[in-house]
C-alpha cells in the first residue's frame, strides 16, 4: 500500500501533469542531442550561471559543438577517455556534452583526491587527454596532478583550461578549442553507449569506475523533475561538485526538461548562497546535510524579511540522515514547505527513492521515501517507476516480507551496465539479472523504504546482525550529543563488539557511561556498544570526496583498545 503524500498535494499533481503533457513519449538521446533539442525549444533561456557569466541553452549547445570539434582534431574518437579535472563551470557541462557528440567517454575527476588516489584513477581509466583547472576552490590541483608522476614520460596529454601549471608540456584549452566547429567531427554518439566513468568507493576500499550512459542519466533526471514537480521558471542553486552524480542528477540535468536555470558555484559559501536567494535568483537550492546546517546557522543572523526578492520555494537535502526537529528547522529557517530528500547511488545513475514535496518531518527523518516516478521515461509495466526493485535476504536470496530487513536489488534501463575494466566486480554485483546494491533496509506499511545501513557497515556480534544506524539514532537523541557513529571491532568472545564514537555538541561533554546505560535500557544486549569514545568532529575520518569512512573509525578503535585508553562497558 502506497500512502505517499502525492495524491493529497494538488499543486504538485498539477505541475506533474503539465510536465507530462509536454513530454508524452520518451525519445532516447545523447546528452548532446538532448541539449540541441533544448536549444531549439528555449534558445534564449539562461541554462547555466557560473563565474559571473550567464549561458543560454543556445550558448551551451554551440560551445559543446566547438568542444567536440576541438577534441576530434586532437585525435579523440569513440570510446576514448577524456578526464575532466575541473571545478563547476558552464564549460564543464559543455565539454561533457561535446564528448557525447563524438562517442567519447568523460571521466569526471574529484579535485579533492590525494596524489595516490588521483594516480589510481588516471592509471585505471587511461585517458588520452586530461583537461585541468589548475586551482579549484583554493586547492592547488595542478601540483597534486604533477606529483602523481602520470606525466613523466608517456602519459595523457595535458590541456589547461584555467591557470598555468609549473610543469610542461601542456596545451591551452583555447588553442585546442579553436575558432569554430569542426565540420568533420562525426556524430558518433549513441544514447546507450558508455558516455562517462564515475569512480565510486567500494567496500574493499578500491574505487570502482561505474559506466554511465546518456539515456539512463536523462531518464533519471526527468524522473527527478517529475517527482519534484519542476515547472516554468525553475532555478536551482548548488555548490555540489559536478564530478559526482549528485550534482548532475539533481541540478544540471533535471532543469533542462523545463528550460530551467542552474546556478553553479565552485565553493560553498553559506552567506553568498543566501544573498543569491535573497536577490531573487534561485527558487530551489540543492545541498547535503552538512551544508544545510551551515545555512541554518547563517540564517540566524540573516533577515529574510528585509529581502523582498526572496522567492525560495523548494529545498533538496541529500547525504546524512537528519532528525525530525532539524527538518522542522529547515522549514522554519528557509520559509518553505517543499522540503525534499532522495536516495540513490552512482550505479543507478540517479535516485531510486525520493521523499516528495508535502511529506512530513517524520517521513523525512525516518525513511528515504517512495520509488521515484519517471512517467514516460520509466518502466511502463510498473506505472512509470524508474526501477524495478526488491528486498532480499542477503544470505539466502529469498525476497523478504514487508517489515523485514534485507538487501535492495534493482533492475531496469537505468542500472549501470557494470564497472570499467573490473569484470569480477561487475559479475559479483549481479545475481539473476538483478543489481546487488549492498544497501540494507525494510519497507514500512505505508510503502516508504527505511534505510538501515550498508552490508559492509553491518557487523555480527554473538552470531546476531547489528545495524549501526539503529544504535546511532538512539544515541543521537541524547542531550549533548552532536553526532554518533557505531562500528564493529574485533572481539575474542563475541566475534565483533560495538564501538560508539560520540561527537559532542558545541560546549557539551557527554557522559560515556550514560550513553552505554541508555542503550542497555532500550536495546537487545547484542546491540549495546561495548566501548564508547569521544571524537572531535574535525577528527572523524572522511574520504577525499567528503564521505564518512567507517573503516577509519574501526582502525582508530583498534588503536585505542591496544593502548587500553578507553571507556569500557562490560
């Protein structure tokens, strides 16, 4: 039974109906073909605002054709890889589209990567060209790239879009781009051929390059626009990096289905974001939870009423879970009711579940919502759902009943065909035609999905499986606790035992014994953490992309236990 709030939200229903009328059937296209279609329909609408410049749909499409010509003259053809080591910009979007014109494959690279991480991506993807912004958001990317050693001898050709690296040889992007289009550049793109490789961290710690294609990415983007009810005049503001699918799937691509605008920022500055909204430029903002908290703090000293141009009506927050009270803070601080969240992964080329506009704080806090609606871009036999999905016992493979925890598995036209040059990992991620996500959770009576953690996060204590997310949510409700992270550590008696890491709230000093007691009073014995430590927020280990690394906390716990400097609850 699906009790999502869609049916009781008439404005959302109207906006969805208008969007579906504008696109009654789905036509598979490459990103470039789609961009050309948009340029014909909304030639003068502003598509990208970035670095003080406004680019219309016509501008971005034309630049993408020039980029395709430049890459073609440089010897790039179908199947060749081009790494984009760049910050957010209209040029990034245009180059991405341009590569799909000639059948080449973009490799968006994370400019926050360290030397060894960056070298791995370069060695694994083997790009023919690397397009570089020497500095992004204050980071000296050129020096990190030089230190990889990838350009010592034979390696990719370095093309520099902005800045001047301290090493040679390199070619200026403007020289490669040339003065006009290349009439000889072939139209070799296919909507279902790989158009991008996006690297995502695996549970093994080795990044995997998920293969993406234009048709799936556009289907997912349309699903986002339809589920959220995009309409004429939609304008999204974001500082989410374009090298991650989140920024593409939730901002850059969905706006194109209504001729909307995307305001791209290279660096997240909460004050600047609020000033942009106050000037009337943005009707929507897309952030992760950490950004949302900083914006809420900034709004405490920002008088919205003093800015009559404030026209924000929608907020999308992804990333870490937030408690009910904090979702209400979002509504109050921004003055909006359309607060939305989503859940997906790179291998799905977008979102799988979304909490639609009009949902309660309880749904936002405790679930990831309902399956995303994709209309004509979805699976007709399933009423337009983006994916077919099921929840399966990860041990036995049987579909579990609603209310029982299992692994999410998917199939459908938007699932990635696999990982670049990693056939064993591709094979391991499939079972009987279903993609094994590694995400665990259960389905509520109202049809919403509750995410409980990753297969790799779950640990077994005394033969029983423990979902850290359940324990973390319980601890996070305690006074003085800013955040809680629970991991399993080796234990001679139980196999693994729980270890809770507590980030104190500002000015607080949580009582670790009280934390353990709180858990003992409310949880089964095997779920109660055996150990508890305090940790500063700045010391919580994260990956180069800013994602929390539980493996890092396991290693820290093992070190602490070896030193015997710990708080123990027997």
